[in-house]
C-alpha cells in the first residue's frame, strides 16, 4: 500500500512536522507500506517525492531542520506533485497549523477522493480555531475557562472601557491568544493592564481574531484519543513546565520541562479526564486521532483547554508516547491510523 506522508508547510511548526514525518518514514511497517514523502517548503512550495527525499537527506545529515524557504505558486503550479499524489492509496498529512490541520489540506483530499489519516474538514477547522472550539465545547456542556472572543477592528487593541470590561469579567491573571495558533506562539499570561495591552499586540501578529480567558490554576494533563465512531482514550500524561505556563520555550527549548507518563493521578480523576477527552473528541466530531489537553484544578475539577487534531508525532511526542504506555508501538499506531482512515473513507461512501 502506498502511504503518502505530507509534511512541512508554512506554519511556525514546520520543523516539528519534518521531524514527525522522518520518524514515520523510518518506522512505518515496511512489510505493509511503501512510504512516499511530499514536502511543503516554508515558503509554501510543494515538492515532489524525489525533491522531498533529497531535502530530507540534508535534514538527516544535520545540515538543516527545514525543507527550505522557496516560495510556492500554489499546488496547481506543480503538476509533478499532483501526478505523484494520484498514485497514493492513503495519505498521512502531518502538517501542523494553518493550511495543514485547519481543514484546508483535508478538503484537498476529500476532493481528490483519497483516504487520509485524521479528522475531516469541519473538525479540523474547529480544532484549529479556538473560538469555534470553545463554542463547540460550550454546546457539549464541557467545562472550560470563561472566555471572550475579540476581533481586530483595526484599532489593534481594545479601548480603555473594553479593557475595563475584560478585567471585570475575567480578572488577572488572564490569557490572551490568537484564535488560530499553535505551539503557544502568540500566547501570553497577563498579570496587569500593561501586560494585557502588550499581549494583544503580540497575539495580533498571529491572527485578527483573539481569545481572552480567565487563567485556570491546576495541573496540565493530556490524553491521546484513537478511533472513529468508538474512540478510545489512552493513559494520561502530565506537563510540568518550568515556567508560568507551557510556552513555546517550555515546549521546545527548556530542558527542565517534564513530561510525566503516566500522570500520577487518583484513578477516579484519571477516569474523569479520559471521559472528558472522549466528550471533547465527540464535541468536534473528530476522527482517527486527537490529543485532548485539560487542566485538573485543586478542587479536582476537569477543564478542557484544547483539542489538537494533528498533534506532534515524533517518537518522543506526547501522543505516540501515551499509546506506547498502553502497549501500542509507534509502528503499530501508524498502521492503526491508516486502517481508521480507510474505514472512514469507505463509510463516507455509503451515505446517499
Ligand atoms: N485559560 C488558561 N488557563 C491557564 N493556562 C492556559 C490557559 N490557556 C492556555 N494556557 C496555557 O498556555 C498553553 C498554550 O495554550 P493553548 O491554548 O494550548 O495554545 P496552543 O494551541 O498554541 O497550544 C497551554 O498549554 C497552557 O499551559
Ligand atoms: Mg496547546
């Protein structure tokens, strides 16, 4: 079976995606899959499998951690890529962020009638846009931070009276984040009015739509979910950043950040987090895989932070690690995800 792995892309998470893809290429069960890589440069140019392999060889050699910066002129400008994609039986799109996990790439595969790993268009879009996600969670009755959505009206930051309203409603500390983000880029924890104004300026560099949220105080717990109609939760992991919150630095640069697997939680609390993770997965109508991030407060309440429909997928990333904890190896996980992709594709064809 020919498994196309699409990786890279324009998001700041390009290098993470490339690392995930290299692991999939290396580890996928060679008796089942011929893995064919498709790279997207940081400039948005699609690379055919041959070009992708030569650029990945540079990454393997330690010369770079990206597929290059060359600018693209859209997918239609690279007919060799389209031709090669036509030969694929199934796709694993491991591209994070905008134009990757936000439903756009998924829409391409829908139109191409290619089975693909992970959530469909709507769930991917809702998983990427935290304003849509929070509204879906609220509808499903999931408990989460109190929040407000703000849209850039050209003023770049709210007027003083709007700031006072936010302060009265959410208090300090609070979080400001771009609705469409990832890797904590553009996310700030604000303690004062001055912080809040700076936080808006930062978040507006990433998106015109922002969220302001009350800060939840608690332990940050993650659950991996695997499946389609009958999804299963994994054992849990705990994030212990050596910082105010799980920031970009804490995720990728600070060696003191601890990922504790399994999370040391009472059995009953762990079960409630797992139930929450399943409800969040269903609330967005996810498919295949998702990592659900929650907080457990001092009062032992569960609050959902977010659903990641294409979580990091290197062997040391939380998602595969949690399944390893459950006894499912990295290679077996890839095989299972492909099976789920094929199953979902076949099922979609049964509808009138
Ligand atoms: N309301 C909140 N209360 C407490 N911490 C938060 C809150 N929102 C975000 N955080 C912290 O910021 C991190 C990044 O926020 P998140 O919404 O997950 O953005 P991203 O999509 O970039 O990962 C979280 O992992 C958590 O540590
Ligand atoms: Mg997050």
